[in-house]
């Protein structure tokens, strides 16, 4: 299966700009497993003089020997080829002296393993950079998939490597904007459903391209006990946090619809204070996020914060796989597929659709197709009402109020007039704001609502 290289243009441009600098470069690339870090690096180095070294969890001497073999092949150095008793410093010296006029790239992938097997390796590499590489015609790329470890070993203030890097890339998931480039033949509705399961993780997307429909893909690639996605969240968390029990309980509780800190603590039978450390780590890993109503003045201090799962695949797995693993283990997958089919749209896709709609608002905003420039975008809620999309501009006092409907029927005027009434509840510049409305629909709009929109320049209808 060939992997397409999609939507990493800004990262590639950044790396090429660094490479073209007249100085040395030290780049850190990190992000979760399967996100496409190695694909990005391979694309970048494919036409440049480079060494790509994949570190392993073997003994350090074995890693040194593997690196030495690569360096010997790259430089043609006969001593490296024959000798055995080399240090890291010896090998980097040889690479430094090879073709000094040509900018060389040294990639160490899964860098965190070297720090795992030798706690002092970041200090060793700091000396190598300061004494051997820093003033040379060289670009170093350290790459890793254990986010916590990469941050502590290369980015944090306490790391010996702090202050050495000339740039860093935290790899994110591919946005829905570019999702269709993987599936040229799928409809927008199908794309949204596939995106709701795979998210923007390239490796997952590639797996799902093989089957005719979403449920066949789920059965083959997730419910099948032999498929790697069946236990992917377990491996993801085990690598990052070790003891995964508490983290699993928290994610499962949020996936079940509990978003308030107090409610999560109550379900888990613990106090709120002890939860905050775990929640922060899950947020650092980009697995969950804390959101507040978009109109809150001090988001960090707001007591209205709610926790949501940020990763579509993780949310799908905790909603539809984790609770039914006992059925999968006894190979009663028919029951699990039925459960998924019964709840897939209402309990999962419709929520992902809101995120797709938000992304579309940003697209319209960028293209200047809205009546004003949205500066902040999110949701709004109070104790009994919720609005899917609210965009505001503090300077111009404009507000965009929107609803997202993933229904099999066309959206009618009643939805719009209800939205207008709900919008009045938003306590933000009530006396001097200008209100605008946007409605998103999977299945289009009735003729009567289209007629209303023609007469109102404050209403936009978008069919996704």
C-alpha cells in the first residue's frame, strides 16, 4: 500500500528554509505514533546528503554500533568500517569532517529511546552539539513519538539541550480540509463518517481506504482482534504514561458523556484535585481538551470548563470498542457492529460534524466570505442551552451564531428562528452588537428557508 504525502507543506517549507540557512540547524520533531513524522523526514531528505538513524531500545553499545555502520556507509571511512571501539563523539567527528562544503543532515529518529537506556544521553548529545556540530555545515533532526519524553529530553528548561534548537515541529493530525485527498471517490457525507473514526492520523486513514464502506472498515481494522487498531489506545497510553488504569477510566467517563470536572470525579469516586494532574497530561498528549464558552473573559479561571476527547479515533474506540471488548474476545462481533450501527450517527458522527463545521467557518473567514472577520470561534452554553458555533470580533462587536444539523431531512425555518431566540441569551455586548447567523446541514435546506435567506443578508446557509 503506497502512502500518500498529504498536507505537510508548511512543515516541509520550514525544514527546507532551515536547510538553506548558512548556519547549522538543530530541529526537534515530535508527535504521537503514526502521525507521519518519519514520512515527513523521508520526504525532506530524499534528495539531500543525509544519514537516517532509527534508535532502538537495545543496549547503548548496539545503538552505537548501528549508527557507526550507517556513518561508515555514508562517509566511506575505512576505519569506521573496520573498527569496533568507537564512542558517539568519534562517529560524529567523522561525519563532521566528511565533505565539509556540503550541508549534511543527521536524523536520529525515536531519539527518546537513547535517553531511556542512558539517562545522561541528552547531556552527551549536548556536548556533541556544542563541541563538534554547532559551527559546522550540518543540520540535525531529533525526532520522537513519546511526547512527554521528547519534551523533557529536548525542549524543557531542565533539559541539557534546552536553548540549542533552532526550531521545532509538533506534528498534528491532518485537518478535514485535506481529508478528501485520501479518498477521491467518496462523498462529503462518507468523508465525514470516515473522519469521525480515523481522525487525521495518516496511518489509520490508509488502512480504511481498502474497504467499500465504513462499517466493513471498522470490522476489519478495529474489531478484528488481530488488527493493530484493536489495541492501539492501550499501546499509545502505555508508552506515554505507564500505569494506564486511571487514564483509561477518565477517558471512558468522558466518552460516556460526562464533561464537567465534578461529574467526572463523582463517577470515578475521587476528588477533583487528584484528577487535574491526569487531565493535564491527557491534554499535553492532545487526547483531550478543556473548552469554555467562547464569551468567557478569563478562560483559564472559568468554572464553566468542560472536558472533551479531542481525538476522533480515541473517542470512537472508547464509545464503541472498549465497553464491548468481552463480546469481541468471544468473537461475537455481530453484536458489536449492530451497537455501532444503531448509535454511530446520533452518538458520534453528529458531534464530529460540529468540528467539521467549525473548520469550514475558519475557511470562509480566511476567504473573506463572512460579513465580518471572526477572531475567536467556539461554542456557547449556559445551564440549559447550547449553541454549536459562536464566532466573535471584540473590535467590531460582531457575533456569528450557528447551528450544525447532521440529519437525513432538510433544515426548515423553525431551526433558524429557534437559533435566533437562543442567540438572544448570549450575554456578550448585548446593547451594541451586530448579529449574524450560519446554518450547516448535511441534507440541505427547505425552499422556505432558502427564501428567508435570500431576504436576509445576516443569514448564511451551508450544505456540507
